[in-house]
C-alpha cells in the first residue's frame, strides 16, 4: 500500500518532459530538448582530474557524513570571498546535490501543519518537499512586470501565526529573476520581525548577466543570517550535475540537526565527487566565465526569437539559463486541429508536432507560461526555434 504522504506529492514536471523526450529519441525521433536544467558544457578538466586523482589514490571509502573537512573549509572560503559570509566548517553540511540540501533543511525546520511561503513561479520541487515534511505550501504570486520578484507587501500579508519558512530563489528557476539588495533588505525585515526562517536557494548565483550582482540575503546582517539556511552547490556553476554535490550553511544547531538526518538517509556524498568539488571551488574559475559568456549570447538570441513569435511575450531573464515567456494569447486558438487551453496544451503540441521539448509553466505555478532552457548549443537553439516558428505559422487565430 502506498503511503498518503507519497500520494500527496506530484511528479517532477521537468523530469517528466525529459523522460518523454528521451523515449521519443529511443524511437528514432529527432527531439531538440529545451527542457533540461543542466549546462551542456563538459566538466572542466582540472575538476575531472581531481576526481581521477581521488580514484588513483584509493579515496573511495566512507567519509564523514557531513563532508570531508577540506571541502567544508573550501566552502567557507568561497562563501567569505564571493558572498561576504563568515562561516566555520561546523556550520557547513555537504549533501548529495542541492536538492538533497533543501530536503534536509525543510525536514529539519518544518513541523506538521507549518506554513511555508513560496513565491510563484517556483522550482517544481519546493512545494513537494514541503508536503513531504507535513507542511503546507502557501503560494504567493509575483508580477511579471515587476521582474517575477516577491513583493514585500504581499509577503507580509501572507504571514500567519503558522508561518515557519520562506523559500527564496535568486537567480530564480524558471524566470531568471535576480533579487537586488534593496528587495532583499525589505524581505529580511519581515522575516526577522515575524521570527521566520529563510531557505535561500543560490545555486544559480554565478549565472547572472547585464552587470547584475548576486546578493545573498544572509549577508544583510547578523539577525537575518541567523535565520537563513544558504543552499548552494557545484552542479550549475561548474557543469557538475552528475557529480551530485550540494551544500548548506547555517547556524551550528541547524546544521547538526540536518547532518543527523542525513546520517540516516544517505550518509556521506560520494568521496570522489567531494574531492572534485574542492578543485571546482579552489581551482581556476576561467571555465565559468567562458560558460557565462556563451549563456549570455544564447539568452539574447533566444529571447529575441521568442519575442518575435506570435502570441509570445518574453521578458529578458537576468540570471540562470531559462526564458519564461507568457503564452496566454494562445488560449482558444488551434494548432494542427488541437485547441490550446494553457501552457500544458501548447507544450504538448510543440513536443508532439515540432519535436521540441519545453516545460509547461503549470509545474512552476504559472500555467500561462512555458520554460525554455538555453543550456544547449546555439545550433540546437536555432533549429528548435525554427521548428516552433514553422509550427505556429500554420495555426488558426
């Protein structure tokens, strides 16, 4: 018999699209994938060499469950230099990816019935992790015209005596929104005033454009820092998605509790991947800069092309590697004889007729939008958008 807590959660919309695209490829169909949330670049050589060296030196046994000391020390140095945050190694927990770090944090801080405020659009996993912890996701919509950023007044109105957490993501998946320091200061005041905690998902922090600067909410004062769990990882910045290394930084009491939970879930992250992560954080950052340059070029091209499509309104993302156009003008229109209701319908038609995988906004809390990832080659971007343009040009308005 399947437990009720598992029945309550929904499948990952992003992984569902990815699985369907892969199945179509297995059938011999040429599918271009704009759904994937991982860099298409190879892991830099010096990072791979770190993993190879670990294998050759026999570093293949269990490590401390919270992560090897040298990686936790490297994370402390990174947080100080990049984010202006002072932590000690006992305030760091290394986990099996940032998703695992988030799960540990939600399970540790959330009691049954606690409310967790989640701005929409949101990463598909946030509400489901809250449900697994017995919490209640409270979705607060953001305004596309305000850059998809959480309005402090809306946040304040959403707070109740049951509110425990706020999940904040900047740069944001799926919209690419980046929170300026002024916005974060206003949010921090509400958090501190109401005795809440913040889970600050900063996994896309390096992927910002147009001179934008990432600010961690934890860097805005000791009070908010004590009430923040900073979540980050090496997956997006260093093209290390498969290495599965994420980390959390917080007060010692919180980290100890999260580590205790992790001891009974997974134990330590892979020893080899931890050694590679040290090289990522401590080694050359040149590959990161090169990757960001290419992402910026792809973003500019994709946003221009999407904005030219009939019925698409595409804000320019300031971070991450996603475009999130609104397609509400397609409501009631038909493509290949199929009536379009929302982004789910349009995404299905695009995949089945144009053989291009995109992710409907329903899973992100914005059903009138579709997420396009530009973490793929310019060649794929051009071909995929050409296919979509041809498909839409034959639609009935």
